[in-house]
C-alpha cells in the first residue's frame, strides 16, 4: 500500500474556525485558500499530508446550522471529522468565542492536534499571562493548552503553529503561504520560491503584452492627431456637458443625497478626461479635471472610503496647485487650490491623523492669506478663511489646546455674523454661523458652563431648522438639523430635563432613519442613526425603559459592525462602535446579566485602548474609556483587577490637559471615588457639579445610592431660563 492510499480520505481540505466578528477575515481566507493555484512543480508530490493537489478546495466555513447553545450541531461535527486540517482565525474576539474553543477541542479530541494551524489577525499571543493585558489575548484556551488522556484540557501549555497576518509581521501574503505550506506539509521557503518564480513569469508575460499594447496605441495616437482638428468642436461641446454634470447636476444630486448617481456621473467625467491627451490641454480643461477629482473625492468621503477619497484629492491638488502657481492673481484658482487642501485635511482628520490634518489646513490657510493680500475686500476669501479657522480650531481642540480653539471659534463667530448681515440670504454662510454657535457651545460644556452650552446649541438649532424649512428637499441640511437637535437634546438632559432630551434625540433618530431610507449608501446617515440611537438608548435605560433601550442599542450595533468592517481605519466609527458596545454592557447590567455586561465591556475597552493611546486628548474617547473601566471594575469577580481598573480610571479622569471642569468628566471621577469608598475626596467635585447645574440621571442615581444629598440648584435653573429667553429658541 502506498503512503497516499494509506492516508484517510477527507471531504474537506480544511475547516475554518472563526468568530463571526471576524467574518471579513474569514471571507478573505476562504477565498484565498480555495482560489490558490498550487505551483505546478509541487503538484503530484507525496508528503505526509498526502498527494499535493492542484487546488485546496473545498474549504468548510459554514456555521449557520448550529443546533443549540450547548451543541456544536451535527453538521459542524461531521464537517470537523471530514476535514483534513483545522485553520483558526485568532483574535481577541475568537479567543473569547465559545464556538471557536469548542471546535478546537472537538478537533483535538479526534487526535489531530498536529493538523491545527492558526492565523493571527489581531491581539497578542499568550497575552492572558500578562497582568493587565488579558483582553488582548488572541488564542482560545483550547489552543493554549494540551489535551489530557480524558479529553479535557490540562494546565500544560502548548505553542500553536501560527501564521501572523498583522502589519509588521508576516503580512497577508506570507501568512497565506505559510498556511498553504502547513496544510500541504511542504517547505515554506520552497513554496515561496515557486510563488516568486511564477510571479516573475507572469510579469514577463505582462511586460510583453504591454509592449504590444504600446505599439498599437502609438498607431492609434498618430491617427488621432490627424483627426484632432475635426474634433475641436466636439471637445468643446463635451466640456460644456461635463461642466453641467459636475456643477448643477451634481449639486442637485447632493441635495437629495443620491451618492450612487453622483459617483456614476463623476466616474463618467473622469473617463472623459482620461481620454484627452496629456499635452496641449487648455487650463479650463485642467480645471475641470481637478474639479472632477475633487467631487469624486467628496463622494468617496461621504461614503466613508477614506483612502480612495485621499487618492482623488491628492490628484486634484497636483493639478490645482499648478494652475494656481501659473495664475497668482486669479482668485478663483487660489480658492480652488485651498479648498482641495482643506478636503485633504478633512480626510486626514477622519482617519485620526491630527498632525497631517493640521499641516493640510495650514497649507490652505497660507494660500488664502496670500490671495487676500491681493484682494482684501473679497468676501468669498473671507468666508473660506473662516472655514479653515474652524477646521484648525477642531485640531487644536483634539490636541487639548482648548483656549486656543475657543479663540479660533470666537473669531469665526464674529466673521460670520458680519458676513450674514451683508448677505442674509446666503444659506451656506448662515449654516457656518450655526457651526460657530455649536463650537462655542461645546467649549462652554467643557468649561462646565451648562447654561451657555444649552443657549449656544439652541441658537444653532434655530438656524439649522430655519434653513431646513427654507429648502425641505435639501437632505444634507436636514442631516445638519438632526445633528444639532441630538446635541441639544443630550445637553438638555444633563441639566436634569431627561424628557426634553429624549424628545430631541428621538426626533434626530427619526429624521436620520428617514434619510437612510432615501440613500442607504450614505455613511453619514448610517452613522447618525446608530450614534443617536445609542445616546437615546442610554436615556431610555436611565429612565427605566429597558426594552426600548435594548432595541435602540442593538440597531446601533448592527450598523456599526458593518461600517467598521467596511473601513477599519476610521477612528471615529471605531470609537462610536465601542460606545455602543459600552451602552449594551450598561443595559445588560441593568437587566441583571453581569456576565454579559463583563464580556461586552471588555470588547468595548479592547477597541478604546489603542484609540486613546493614539489620541489621549480626545474627550469622547477618554470618557468612553473611563466608563468602560468603571463598569468592568463593578462586575469583575477579581478584587485585584477591580482595584487596578478603578485606579487607572481615576488617573485618566485627572489626566486631561484642559477642560477639567467638563461635568461629564467630573461625574465619572465622582463615581470612581465613591466606588473606591473615598466619599470625602469626592465632595469637592460633587459641589462643583451641583454649582454647574449638572443633573444627569446616571450621576443622580449614583448619589442617591450612596446617600449623598444633591438638591436641585434653583439658581442655575433660573439662570438657564434667563439665558434661554435671551437667546434664540425653537
């Protein structure tokens, strides 16, 4: 009998075990393995794994037919038994997955421990052995320990065979080849050499094809030059049509949020521009090309495709910069160049790259300042400078430089108030005035001035609502309105008016849901549904409405899971996803499900830790991180772990460079101190919160539980009423 015939016959080449939170990786790996063509020189060789085939298919990865919560299911058990290898996608999610652990155990009990291969995609191997890093563990328990004679795990550790797809490690390509080498039991270096040889042959063939295409293209180009004069009139007509497509048509599509059609229009425009010669092109055609690239970048930005948006913006910038340099007196060219730099800064901002964003905004600012020195009375230049001041203020704020940011925002408010007086019917300028109020409302909140914060947010709400009423078909403006309504609602709730807060947030969720139905591909609409559903769910939970709160949070999580898979580099989406997970954990705890709360809070903290390390001054990330650690300390059964988490949380509430009077931060500090039993130490912060008028339901509940007197601040309520009467209210 030959070695090959002695090998058992398996239906599947491998079984992929993974957490459903890592479905994107599972999709990639399944396709990568099944479509991998094994180098011809290796096919037919006999190894301990059998005769090397041409393909690795079929690979099993379907876990939809699980029988129950306590049984892997007949179909999955059968598939494990019929699989020659087990490949485990390893991450902190799979390390805590019941099903992944059970699948590894089941496979080991078949006596096939040596045929288990791991693909590390996130987390750290054996991190559970390091105090404070348990949540980073990427290996399930069944992978970390050997199996005893009784079929149960022992305490004897084992080292799994692993390929590491993380950046800076093997990378995806080498990790895939390592898995293939393990499955086939061939030498990795030999497989890699064969792969490189195959790639070299392919590149040679492509180079030959390119030479042929070049020859054909050259012939066609000569023919095109002969016909060029006859095509001049047609090119002019095409340019006029493109101008309409990129101008009026795109603007109308933007108002109704049809990003899909906008994308198609812009792609057709780009196809046209790419068909034009690269030399002897008019400056008008180049300007149109830059505008097309800018609009394509903006559509990609709205869809959340940040790297693709950056490519388009940078290509547009290359063209716009040359045009601006060639015409330093042309204000329109300078404005276009600066605007593209501002878009580049915004793309960096959304990816959490603050320094790169600041540099891009500074480039835009410099261009506009030089242009304004030549045209000091140009109102459009003044307006564009104001928008850059706003962006720079956001970066300063994210860096914790709140005084400088407040100065930028006050200058922005003064400029916009003057411009709106000059042109009261300009909707774009009115919207910027609203943003100025919003910025100052946020600064007031960070300084503990709740009355001013509510007033500034209400002024913005009045402006945005009026603009939405003026043009009810403008969906972007409706999105602006719902955003401000949500911010106002959650701030009002901080003053103790939870009913008004819930009403405002419910309106925001309802409008966002309607916009999402109109344009399901618009990621801004998706984010706003999820974000404000999370915040509304929190208020409903604090108001005792647990079923409604749970429904809202689940809806938010579904959206955030899809978004973060679509763009894992979007720092804002990841943080908001973690906030939704934290609210889910709070809901589980309120429902008496402490174990679920523990797992959900751990998942939230796992996402927040690297975000906070990258942006320690980002207030939203700091608040969520402290909240997650506080909840984990409350539900952990390990006293030492609880103490460490509380100590970390307390230090973090004291770590803010600026905005130490932020009542949200103070409230968390109070809760941490009270949990530690340090009531006397909490008293100054409690007094400060009372003076600011802060009566968030979570804090009031904690103080009642700890029997701390916290009466209504009637003086603040009167101040709030007076400020609201003096300002513009809905």
